C-alpha cells in the first residue's frame, strides 16, 4: 500500500509529479472501497491515466535521425518507417499523401469515392486474399515491381527499385495533380495495372485460369491464354506496361480482339527476335523505346495524347526486327535460326516454338521427317493444359532425339562434331515427364540408340493397342526390347513421323537434323508472322 499522497496529487492534476510517483513505484497500488464510491476521484480517468503512463514510460522509444544536406533524405527515412519500425513501401507512403492532396483540392463525393475504390483494388492485389504471416513478405516483394511497371506505363520512366526513387516518383505525380480528376486518372491506371497483374501475371497463385474478359461472350481465346502464360514463364515483365494499355482500351471498347492482337504482336516479336539472337541482346531496351516518343512520334505511355493503334504497334515491331535481324523474309529467318542452339539459350522459347509447330500439323507422307499444316482443330496442341502440363500426358519436358552426352553408342559421330547441333530445334521434341524419364538418355542399359529410340517413339505414338503390339513385335524381331515401363497410346504429335522415318532404314544424322530444323521453323514462321502482318 502506497502513501495516499498519489491520489491527492492526481486530484490536484499535478501530472508531472504524478507520473514520477507512478514510475518510481514498484509496489502494487491498492484502492479502497471508499475510493470506488468517491465521485470526486473519477476512477475511470485515473486508471486510464495509469495505463497510459505505463505505456509511455515502458514501451515508447524516441529516435532522433540527423541527416546532412538534403532535407528530402530525412523525409524519405521518416516516411518509410511505421510505428512498429517496419519499412513501408512507396505505395503505402503514397496513401496519406493522396489524402492530404484531396484536402487541398475541391472534390465531389463521387470523386473521393473513385479514389477510394482504386486504392482498395490496388491493395487487394498487393495484399492478396490470405491474412498470413507471409502477407507482409508478399507486399514487400510485389510493390517495387508494381511501381516500376506503373512508371513505365504512365510516363515511360525507368524507375529504380530503391524506396527513395519510387517514393519521389509517386510524390511528384501526386503533387502535379491540379484537381481530384487528375488524381483519379493516375489511380485508375494503377488499378488497371493491378487488375492485369492479378489476372494475367499471377505471382503466388497455383492456377492460371481466370482469363475472363468482362463477360462470357468475351472470354479470351485459348491461344491468347497460352501466349500470356508464355510471357509470364519467359519472365518477360517488360511487356506488362505495353499490354496494360491495350487491355484498358479493350475494356473501354468492350472488344477483346484489341487486347488479343497486342498479345500476339508482342509474342511474335519476342519469339522471332529471340530465336535469331539467342540471348536477350537489348530486347528490354526495344520495349522501353515503345513507351516513350521516338523519332516518328510513336508512343504507348499513358500520358501520350495519340490513340493506341494495333497496326502502328505492328509497324514498330517490324521496324525493330529489321534493325536487329535484317530483312523480314521467311527463308532468311529460317536460315539464321536453324543453327541456333535454342534449348541452351531459352527452354521457354524452345517449348513455345515446338508447340506452335505441332499445332494442327500431321506427318508429311512425301517425307515422314517433316510435318505439314492440316485443317484447323485437327490437332490441338497449343492449349493451356499442354503448356502448364496439368496431366501426365501433357508436354512437361523437352526431349533430345539424339542425346546431349558426347557421342553415345548407336549414334552418328558427325552429330557431335558441332556440340551445339544437339540443342537446335531439329533435334528436339516434347514428351511427358514419365516418358522422358524412360527414354531420356538414362534407360537401364544407358543411352538409347537411334534404333531403340525410333521404335519407342512409334510405340508411344500408336493410335490403337493393335498398332502398339505390332510395333513392339517388330522391335523385338529387330533386336530391340522396349521397356515394360514405357506406356503406349500417348498420341504424341511429331513422333510418328520420326518413327516412320527410322523404320524406312534412314539414319538420324547432321543433315536430317538441319532439315527438320528448317521444317519446324517454317511452321513457326507461318504461324506467328501474321501476328505482325508480315
């Protein structure tokens, strides 16, 4: 029990002395029944004051940060810390700045509501749906790239990832707003960016399914869905600001073909260019140029006054391709690409090229090594299921026909005189994972020979049990015992031709790899060149 002077000090409102008494006391304070009944004591206020003093004295830390020179440095440090000491993101520091700006500007309730809706949509993307311990990690991970995308989208500016750069960029855009309508315009583009990333650039989601476009009648085509997944897996983030612009235009005009045309143009440019160069070789700079005004006045940034035009976009891509690869000619492009070890440079490009070549293609009877284009919907290989490999029969892996290992037994030595030849598209095909595990250079007897492989290709691509049994029997008569673990009836496109080619007694050699490369590349060109109106 303390001396009752502490109650008297409280009643006299000598707060400094009272705080000192409470702080110095390490004894339990007891309150008599009479104190509870005393209307002059105002016990609720007393207890609240005690709790507040306890919090201030024991749980408050005051830090003084001194910076020399630019006061903006101090502001950046101060703004980026919240009350828990955790770093805030540039977007989180933008929210109070927006509220302050609205207070300075005349705003209608509808305009204020529009600002709030946009902020909530952006936060929904950055925060995610699950309230978990990892949510903060998600916000910190997604926000810097989101701001970088927005800067390119809005002004074509290449903003860095550092907080100071991003905070300064957003603060400048807010302070430039002359009215709430300007603020809404900025936030509307951020909202569209968040919606695009949430739908077509899923980060922490297991599925890539939500590709509806306004309504059921406007659902994106399967082809466009695959290309969007390709751009995501290709880590082609530089394409996001450009595509958001066309996505927004499609939403406004309620026409998905505008967006699909842009997705196809972007994909065609990236595939045709990357196949020739092998490496990235400045492709990001090409996309960045499209976001700012060039010598011909073309520009895609949001603050540009010119309307978006898919034909002009195609023309710009063709101009950039000419500067990098020269003449836009089918045979010229095939010749340049046929020697490129695309598997080494980019497995994603190799996979999308093979899927494009196999789409609606059948074996050419005049030359079974070749494929030729058949009627539409005859062989649908360019699907999201095949790309994502949801089923064990989907294209999960890229298979080398002749093994990558140096000159294995049963293969022509000349193939390995040029090490890069094995990684060109002519020596590649697509296989499910379990099939590749059996065939892919690691069978029980080591590497499969050419003879073992073409029989295996024929067996797994057989259309009926009867055909599979016939091929297995023929293989056994020829000294090839196919593994029991090899499943049949996969109907894998592109393999029956290789089987037929080998069954005719022909050899897998350098010349045939190069011939097959040119055949597949021709099918790829024929598919994607119309997307650029070449």
